[in-house]
């Protein structure tokens, strides 16, 4: 099978010249624990994400990945620094940001269609755009499942419904926190291919957290590697593999091998430092 080709340099240059949709500058986040002590979760995090980009974040457990995602989603406040979306400061959750978590969190008494429609009702929108819901379900390959209930779907299908629900209000940005962490390895690979297709069809900016190095390299335009807590950005690595990507073409490609080794080395190093300090 033909190996995935490396992006032409001109494409990467054009990417770099776009102004950021998400701009994270010198961000710190400190929690106060139940006992009253300060828990520094993030320290001096800086990251720019361009429109349409697919960025994956990897890092040791507890390094602040979910915290960073919650801050971008407007679900929590920074302790220092700034985050802007399209140059506007974040003041709370926004219709421009959809979030997908590890668990699909579908309402079991509602059909697939009603679950996908839910953000329109909660957001005070009139549910006039049934055609959009149909189009979303078709996009994720569930066009004929609108009248099913969640228990009638596999884990992968439920997660696709969760992706649809996050896209219902047509957000510019899709934030995903370990969305396929609960799926078996084979389903997870299929979902990676599916997500790549959905991302290419929908033209969203995606930020995805994962513990899987291969998932990160397969999906991302850039893989951001974070240090152990307090989370900082250790490296921001561009993935020079052409799209659409297929696992059989990508795994074994020199670019994939080089990147996965580099990321594993960085994670081993930061985790070893954490062990020494703890
Ligand atoms: P990750 O997603 O990388 O596993 P988190 O962002 O969930 O990490 O957490 C980062 C650190 O902040 C962890 O040490 C965690 O225990 C701590 N933390 C997260 N949320 C809170 C909270 N609400 N109160 C106190 N500490 C928290």
C-alpha cells in the first residue's frame, strides 16, 4: 500500500500565516484543595490554534489537560494569563464551542434525534432546523438511527451521537476530552478514521486530549506535549503526513515512527522527573 505523503512545505507555510482562532497566553491555573492548599495545575501555558486546525494534546495523568480544555470551553476561569476566541476574551460557555467527553452522556429516555436536538432546546433556539440534525446524523453515518434509543447503539455509535450533539449549534470549535478512551482498540481506530472524515467534512477547529500517542499522531496537524504537573508545554510538534490518512499507510511511515518515538521520549522524561520529585 502506498505510504502517506509528506505535506508540501508551501501548505505548512500558509497554515502558519493564519491568525489564531484560539490564543492562549501565559495561562496559569491554581486550584484550592479541600484542605485549603494551593494545587498549581497549569503554569505559563502559551498556545495558538489556527482556524480549521486539528490539535492533539498529550501529557501525563494529572498534568492539567482537562483543566486547559475546561478553560477554553469557558467552564472555568484562568488564575493568570488570557485565553481569547477570535480575539474575544472568554466569559463563559459559548455556542461557538462544542465539547465531547469520554462518556457520551446521552439521555437514555430520549431518541438519538432528541439527544442531538437537545442543545437547541437548552440554548433557547427554536428547533426549526430538522434538516440540519438529519445532515449531522448522516455525516456521522447514523442517518437511519434517529429514532433509536441510546441502549440500542454500540459505544462507538453513542460517541458519534455525542459528536453530533456537540455540533448541533454549528460551533467553530470542537473540544474533545479523551472521547474514545472507553472504546476497545479496534473500534477506537475506526472512530479515529471516522473523526478525521467528520473533521474534514465539517471544517471545524478541533482540540483533542488523548493518552494514546498513535491516536494523536494519526489525527493531528500538531501534537502538543505537556509536562507533568504543573502542566507546561514541552513541545509543539507538526505532523507532516498527508490527508486523508489511513492507519495501514501511516503506521510504519518514517514521520509517524519519528514522532511517536519523540513523544514517548518526552513523556518518559517528564514522568521520571515527577517520580523523582514525589
Ligand atoms: P489531566 O486532565 O491532565 O489528567 P486535570 O486537568 O484533570 O489533569 O487535573 C490537573 C490537576 O489539578 C490534578 O492534580 C488534579 O488533581 C487537580 N484538580 C483538577 N480539578 C481540581 C479541582 N476542582 N480542585 C482541586 N484540584 C483539582
